[in-house]
């Protein structure tokens, strides 16, 4: 998630045996899988335009009139219950209601090595003692107005904890965005796994869920039936992809599933292939553009040969044309009907974009569980001038590089930008308009971890660097309801 995109733009970045296809969905009717063409008749909710953003006299967060923010935690400034300072590099975050108008946040810290502001290794929470105070998760108790009532460690001894996803039973699955293996000194164990995190900080089981694969994980979502987990991969050379883990027949995921998911052979792990009209996989998502907005595409799920990547990275086990790759598969969020997944960008002049594909500044996809199709629902066209030059003249209309995604209590989307120039928090209607609802005035750091309280009263979001968690309140229902 933390990528210096300007360095990518100014200096261009530089297979295994075949496997078969499984689970090809039948072509749905347009009524089943795509919105009708008449205005006001789409199945996706419509949002109301937000008022213009007003600059913050404190120079932290520009918001529309009627909205306000409160700082919940700040790296190096607020304290954990253990006395350690709040760790840095806030990232993926989930919010859970704890009753009596209070919430609990479980939050990632995307720290990749021992750091003075890394997550301290608290006994009972540690996966790998060799990495020192590095990545992990903290847990924060918060009042309805954003007041911090205590923060502690949920898991430590992990690396580059990027995003993840909440479980239906009230825990958090945190994802390591790395493929680093044990080296006997600074890493005593392999990394690149998903871990489950409990909010009390006492019943932690810091074990890797090897069934979900070892690769540069970004985020995930569990379906409503508790039989599938959808996972994104943020990797390059070659690009990563989108995965689906499927439970064995008759199995339902639940609070004790971590015991089964430790087994790397439990269930099946498959990679996404978006199928073109000829029935063959489209090699990269960047071959599709806004011309295909809301069009449903059939998919295939291709089995992963070695999900632990013992000798070959998972994404490198597929030959060209077997699966659909994409630059920066990022945020994932599930609903009752399907799952959203984001591609942040794909720049021309890099090896991560096929020569005949189309550069873009962001894509949001929706995979339908029932129709077994995937649709492009939001598309940001490439704006090379804004990417390489000064801030856009019309700053709050120029959006790029969506990253984390969440679904509001009213069904619309909130996206966090990780791009160039100003970073925004965005309100987006699938197939419709996008509006700025906040702008980072502090620095050019990305926003991360947007997460709404279930009652719709508070949007929590982070400025990743230096590491600030913000609680934003205001008339959300008026604009998103």
C-alpha cells in the first residue's frame, strides 16, 4: 500500500506448469447482473453531492460544512496501556460496536522492520520475536464522539500489516503485505500470511492462516454464507491478482476456524480469471476501460498449485493468459450480494502495464456471488499531467489511486486515496458520481482504513504518515442515506 508512486512514474519498473479452470459462471441476463440503463433505476444506491470542502484552520483535515473531526490516536503522541507510544503507519482498520455508545477499533500498522515506533512485542501477542517492534495491530476503545478510552496491542511480531477484513463473529483478519521468508536472524519465521486478531488482546492466537496462502496480501472479505474468503494481492513483476478461498463441502467458517486454517492444504485457493467474449482470460484488468462500465463479465477460478509459495511466488506459478492480473489489487469489502475490490492505478511506461493496455488512475470492481460475474463500477481515467506535475487546479475534482474501500451503512462506497497531489476520502456511487468528503491538509500522505460505525454516526479514517486516526462526525445520513 505504501508505494512512492512518483518514483514509479519517473523510473519505470522493471511460470509454472499449467492448471485448469473451475467454476465458470453462466452468462447472466442484464437484469440479473447489471443496472438498467434508465436513470434512477440502478440497484446501487445514489448519494447526494457533498458541499465544497472548507480548509481547516489547524491545517489537518478539510471537511464540508457541518462536519467535524477529532484525533483519536497519533503515533508517538498518544500512549498504549503498556506505556509504549502509539505505533506509526496506521493502515487497515475495522470498527465494532461494544454497546452504550462505544466502539472498538482494531487497526493495522504497516511497519516492515524493527522501528522505534513499531508495535511493541507484548507477551501472548507475538508471532515472530526476531522482527522486533515492527508490524502488528493495536486495539482502541472509543466513545461516540471519538474520545480515546484506551489502546493496547492485539498482535505483534508480524510485518507490513496492510489491510485485512472483519469477520462475521467480531474479530479482525490482518494481512501481511510481504513475501519475506525466515533468514535466521531478523526473521525467525516465514511471513506473508493472514492472522486473526481478537479485540481483548488476551485471547490472541498469533498463528499464520496458511490455508489462505503466503503472498503480498492486501485485504479480504468473508461471504455471508461463511464458505468463501476473497483476497487481494498487491504485488508487481508480474502483477498480482484476486483470490478466492473455498471451504470444504459442508464446512462453515466461525470463531474456531483459525485452528483449521493453520493447515495450508485446508480448503482450496484459486486465482481470478475474467473471461472475454471468446471465453479466454483477459490477461490484465487494464484492457478494460470506462467503455465497459457496469458490463458483467463471466469469471473462472484457477487453482493455485502451491499456495505457500515454497519455491515460487504464488502469482508466478501461472503462465501468461491463465489468470487476470492487475496493478495494485488493494481494498476489498463484502456485502450480502457480493464483494468490491479495487485496483489503484496502472501507469504507462512501466512493465506493470501491458504495452497495448490502457493506463488508468483507479478501478473499483464488484463480484456478484449469485451471478458469478464481475463488473467495473467506478473508473478514474489516467491524468498524467496531474500525476507528474503540480497539484491539479481543481483539486477537489481530480481523483486518483483509490486504495482502501468500505461500504457505508446505506450501501454506497467510501474510498481512501493513495495517489499524487492531494489525498482525499471519497464518496462513490457504483456506476455513478464520486465526491470529495475530506482532504489531507497536513501532508501528502495517503488516507487508510476508512470504516463506518454500524449506526452510521462516525467515519473513522487514518492519515498513514505520521500515523493519525480521525473520527469524523456530521450529517452522514443526509448525504449518504
